[in-house]
């Protein structure tokens, strides 16, 4: 085969491959914010040249083997069908829990599909039909999926929003990661949690149904679902990390999900659009901190490498907080788990003179929670927000590592360590209750306090070798927790049927703010008194704007190290 013919076929195949690749990039299915904001013509031409070069050896090898393989036509047909199936899977779910494998399969299948349509001995019309069908699947399957799966959220009775927001009260939301009634109830009955008990007795409690994505309950996915009111397929945060194209468009790097990768506005964006202040402290996927009315303290505040964060590719300002200068005001409140004094955690285990590696887990958990509650309350005092969101991650981490010590009859533990840490989960939960008490002491009679968890926790059945080595004997479960206390909240009642999708529309309704018609959740009216519901009608807008994200991309070494330390990734 002549060199010119090989180049011609390579170029043809690459054009189609570029079409699907650029569409996937443009929709953030392969996340690269520089593509979304960058010079598209330049990027496309670079991709076209790269793919053409890569296709040359493939086509040359295929021509050499042509007609030497039995059942070649059947094999080609099977490959085309597999390629279409993989592209369908990628475009409908953008599913990347095993991101490297997914991308490799998608790239290979796209290449096989489009290469075969030009090399198989079929007519040009049939070739075009196959290519158009594949592109149609990729282009419209997301809309088809949304149309088939979107349920009626009950907003039909909401009036069209036509006035300035009426803020009815100030709300604290405490994200108590991994809280479950299985753990809370015994501690409540023993009297260890007086502050949480008060909220339950004078408010509403419920089991909170979480969402499983790709077979896991993953905190970044769930918290983003909570704060957008939309499913992961729509909001785009779909795991702990994602593998993104680097600037060469050939190599890849892994990075935790960033706020720039979220494809739907969060509740703090919605409030800002209407001129309402909020404070957000510590939640997953909030770095780089977005511009809001109020303040954001991102999940990059706590140090992991004994210094300020400098992720590769990020601007030096780094947007750890918004406003940016807030990070310097929080320096005396920011604890470093690597340099924390031991006395800070001695209340979390029984007397022991011997230090061991598990104490580092407690150091990490305490540093996270104390930093983000102190920083969040400082920002609340300064910015006087209508909504304050504070994240306590440590309880989840503690349960992962100390569940086995609390259940020696189920999991064989070192006797000395079992005695030292057998009460650690309850002792740490008592610390979380003390933090709730701190907030209670600061709130007025007009403030509302809500505790939510993203998922529950259960004993890990048949832990694999990696988790055994880590000492992980607990796993995430579906049943989370909701506790609400404040004016116009029902008192002493338990409700059923609330899901994580319902949080944002419910809070917006409570604040006199409109819900978005595109939300997957519903308003949970049962949280509120009949009088409140009778006097207030929900309102709605077509959609909230997704704010400009800025051009941030690149690896975050610190956050990757945290994910490895906690055990979420290898």
C-alpha cells in the first residue's frame, strides 16, 4: 500500500475520531477545563495531527494482515458493535470509577469503529451511515437518558418566581460524614450526646436515603448531589479522582474532582445569584473556591505537606478560600495533622503510654474537623450569612479505622490495640456532639440547625487485602441521618422517605428562595409545621446560572495524599 494511501486513510479516520473526542471534551466527560475555556481550533488541530500519526501504524499493520484472518468480516462487525456499546456507555453515564480503563477502552473502541468503517470493503453510503449513527448516539444519548429517567419532582404547583427573595431565617447545616442511627442511637441512650439529643427531641429526625453510584457510596459524589439537588450524571462529580488529559493531549494525570468540574450550580451559587450570603467550610470538591456572596473555605485549607498548597498548573493565588485574603486570617485556626500535639487526641482512646500509627488517623480527623468548624464560625461571624455549611469529615474516617476495635467478636484485633481503641468511635462522636454544642451556644432563637450525613456505615464484610492492611473494617451504607431543629420545624417527630436529592429544594423553600425546575429532588414539606406550609407557597425558576469557573486545572498532591491516607484510593 502506498504511503499516500495510508496517510489518506489515517487522516479520514482521525477526523471522525476528533469529532467524538472534542464532543466528549466539550461536555466534560473527559475533564479538562482548559479545553472548555481554551482555544478550540488550536486544540482540535493538535488532536487531529496526533491521531493521524497514531493511526498510520495501525492502518499499515491492518493492510498487511488483510484477508489473512478467517471470519474477518464477522470480527469487524463484532468490533463495531462493541465500539458502539462502549461509546453508548460512556456518553450516557460518563462513568469513570475505573477511569484509566474506561478511557483506554473508549479511545480504542472509537479508533476501531471509525478505522473499520473506512477499511472494511463497504460502500461510502454505508460508511457514512455508521459514522452518523455513532455520532447521533454520542450527541443525544445524554438527553435521551434524562428524558427517560427524570421523575416528576412536584414543582408543578410552585409559582413562577417574580420577586426578590424573602429570607425567613438563618440556617446552620452540619455535614456529619458517615453518621448512622446504628451508631447514634446507643450513644444517645447512654447520655453521651446531650446536644444532638436536644435537637432530636425538639425537632425532626429522619433516615436519609443516600445514593449508590458505580457500586459505591462516595462522599464527593453524594455531597455534590446533596448541594445541587441533581443526580451525578447531571452534576458531573462522579468519584474521588478523575484522570484528565494533560496539555499535550496524549498523556494523562490523576486529580481529585475540582469545583471547576461541577456542571450544575450548588446551593451557594443559587443564593449568590439572588444576592444572598452563604458560608461554606470544608466540603469535598470546593477547591478552587468560587466567587460567592459570602465566603468559601475549600477542602484545600488543611495542610498535608507541611506548607501551603501549590498544585501543579494552578495559579499562585491558589483560591484556597474566597475571598482570597481570608486564608491568611484563618492561619491561626488551621491545624496541621503532621505537627499536632498528642494531648489534642488523648481523649479519643483509653490510657496508653505507647504511641502507634493509628494515632496519626486521629490527628488527621481532629485537624480536619477542628479547623473547618473554627474557620466556618469565624467566617459566619464576619460575613453574617443566611446559610452556613460546615463539614465534619473525621467521624467517617474514625469509623473506617476503629470499627474493628469496637467489634472484637467479629474482627480479630491485636489485644493491646483493641483495649486502647475499643471506645474510640463513641469518644469521637462525643467530640462531634461538643462541636454541635458550640454552635448551639452561638445560635439565636431564630436560627435553624440541621445535621445531615451523606451515607451511613456498616461492618465491612470480607475486607480485601488492602483494607485489611489498612485496618479498615467499616464500609459505607445507604442509610444516613437528618436532624432538623428550629422555628417552623415540627417538634419531636420522625419522618420517612427523604433522600439526599431533597435537601437543596427543601432548604430553598424554607428560605423563601425558588427551586430550579431541573432538580431531581422534591420539597420535603413534612419537615415543617402545617402553619408554615399553609402560609408559604414554593416558587420556581427555569434554572440557575452556572457561574464562570476560571481556568484551573492540574494535580493536587496534597489532596491525593489525603485520599491515599484515608484509604479511598491506592
